[in-house]
């Protein structure tokens, strides 16, 4: 590692890898005090994304601790849950969050440390040896169907995840990553920060997403790698549409010079991919992974990327599709994704029964349904949420959403299944209209009938008078304009 290379850019300052190494050793020294090793004690930290975040994360590892990143957006009850569930022995907070975290730490009986104190400690020369099988990090799942679970990874597992991405996406020291993702999820932590640092590239970290700031940096032509979620690309497109023509040209010209733009963590609407390609010349690289597995599937870095597809297995990853009994399904038949390889997580923290239930004969059961077509995998959605069983058919809510987005009056939509005695589940959609657009329920149902036929949605349509927003299961803007059901 070249200590003089720029590692982190944040808050208007550049920090070298030498700076990062010294700062992380200072954090380790503050954590260890008179001890020689934290011996996998959990250290939860609430730090604004930036240089201090990277130094704290590395410092925890240098001290032999397990890093537990907390979400800066979470309210105190959710932070308290993660702190207590992980059994955190120590908490680290920057000044922006100390008033929130210190009382939670005191109530949980955990030592509290401020970032400023940690970065003032004299750096240690002698640090504990970290074997590859030692636990390194606990990242909490989103908890969509139950309380969040702590996903435990070892140093070896993190290394395998990062190595697969370096090989698949050709990370290089000359890369300059723009990172605007939250740093309590694997996408921002592993795909972004750790991958860039593993090859001594530069990681430019924004404290929060701002469309104009992101566009200004993409427009500079200095950024070589950018990764985000569909919502971010949607907002960037809206900002581009609202900008003046000369500003649009500058933004687009700079973005065209980026070598790799990726999208993940949720299904990317085909229209968003097409629109982004139109204004930047970039075909977003879609990929698929989970907190428990790192990246599993990816479209190719070089070669044709198929819209709606998440590609083929990452290096050293085995993937199979199975039915409800665990039997392999043939190509073209939907099945649950199961995966095995060196990048699969170690355990759910403190939940041995959940850990055991998550595996079948050594394969991790993702709970996601996909289909293999033309040698590439296409996601159909979360088996328990996005696969709707209606009229004897299994219907993908994600596929129906893609069809509905083709309607010129529809800005966004969400499709769910609602329990029904006759059909098992009704297919229900919440629709957000484009500005100044009009669309009646009858018009939508008539338009949808033939277009949804290939997706096996029963042709009989019935009117729904109302649908509570909390039944939609996805975030929408308040103006739900039309609903339909099958």
C-alpha cells in the first residue's frame, strides 16, 4: 500500500492511506486501553459517513473487536435494539450523535467513547493478530418480516466478498468511487468502501445523498465508479429533467466518462435503466446480493447486459434454483435461489435456530425467487412478499409493476397480494400518476387485461374501493390515484 495515495475524500479534505492507518491505530489504542485484545467484543458505532467512519471501522478491527455499524437515520428505539441484541461492550459516536448514543450506552451498561477522544489517543505499535476465522462485523437486516437479525461475517468472509467484486468488476488503484449510500448496509460498506480500499483506490464519501451534489461530481469527469439504488437513480433523473439545458449537457458529458455504474439492493425498473442510458450513455450494471451472502449474481463488466436480468454467478459462487421441496427446477421454471461459497455469512447473532433454518444441505436459502433464461438469472421477487398466489398461479409482483409502468399516465406503482377467499390472493396495485395525468379505474383495468395475460394474472377484474397505504408494503408518494384487483 502506498501511504501517500488518497484513500478518503470527505468534508472537503483528502486523507491518505497513511492518515487512515494512523487514525485507525489511534482508535484501536483508545478501545484497548490496557488490554491486549478485545477478543471479539462488539463495538457499535454511530458516525457520520466520511473519514472518521472509515478510521473507526478499521480501528475496531485493529483492536480485535467486532464492528457493529448503526444507522444514522434510525430513531433511538431501533438503535437501542441493535446495541442490546449485539451485546455491545462499547459505543463510539461522533459529536452529531453523542447526545443520542451516550444515554443508550449508559442504559445498556456499555462504555461510551467519542470519536474525538479516540482520534486523540496515541497510536499503538503492537496490535492483536487477526485470524481469518475471527468474527469481524455484524450488520443488521432490514427486518421486513420480523425483528432485524444480526448477520455475522468473519474476516475471511469479508475478504471473499471483496475479492469476488474486485475480480468481477475490475477494481483498480486508479479508481475514484463516489459513495453516497448509507454505511450501515452491506452495499455501501462492502461493495463501496471496503472494495475501494482493498485496491488502494480513492473513495469520495458524501455525508448524505443530494442530487445536485452527486450530479456535480459525476459531471466533473473525475469519478470512475458509482453504485447506487434505484431510488437514487430515479431522483437523479428528476434533477436532470429540472436542470437548465447547459447544465444537463455538462452533467451528461461527465457521466459518460465513468467506467462503471452499478445498481442494486432493489429491482431496477427497465424504464429507469433505459432513461439513464439515454442521458449518460451508461448501461447500469445490475447485480444481486444479500447481507448474508455478499454479491451472488452480476451482469458482465464487459459484454451485453440484459435489462431486467441480474446476470450470472460471481467468482467462487455456486447458485441453484429449487422448488418448495428443495428439488432442482429446469431452466425457464421459477425457483428459490440457493447459494453456497466462501462468502456466505457465518451465523445470525444469538439465533442458532434461525441460522440452522436458513440452510439446506449446506446451501443458504435466500428466500428470493428467480428464473434462469438464456443463461442469465432474472429475479421475480421475494418469495414471501412479491410472489402472489392467485387463481392457482404464482404471479410476480415485480413483473406486473414493470407492465404497469409502461402506461403513459403512470409515474410509479406498487403491487401486492391481498388475501381473498375465492382467489387465494387478489392482485392489488397502488398507482401514482404523472403530473397532470388522468386515469380512471375502468381505463386502467381495460388497458391491463391483455398486457397482463402473459403473466398469468386471471382476466376477471374486480373493483377495490380503497386500500390502506400500510397494506402496499412499499413507499409511495401520498397521491394514490387508482387501484385494481384480480
